[in-house]
C-alpha cells in the first residue's frame, strides 16, 4: 500500500500531535524515503527559526476568569 504524506502530516509529527498509528506510519516512511526525511528536516529548521512568543493575559482578566470558574489559583504549566 502506498502512503502519501503531506506537509500537514509531517507538521503533526513534528509538533507531537500525531496519534500512535500516524507516528508509526511516518517513522516507517522516514526510514524508507529520504525525500520525506529531507522534508521533515526543512520543517524542523523552519520551526527552529520561528520566534518564541509568550502571551500573557492582563491580571484583571485572569482574575475574572478564575473567579468565574471558581478556582482560586491559576494552573501553571
């Protein structure tokens, strides 16, 4: 059976969003097709070039959301 991979498939794999079956198929394809490996390498370099951004909500908004949800403390990563 021929498996075609798109950039979206490789991006899901790269970002850890693929399910176990997708991971297995992608890794099998990577082992058997150097072009797919080159594509993944390009995507990995593009990901590394993206600026790191942190978004912080204003404290007032965070407090309102926490009050509404009934939580007293934010859940931290």
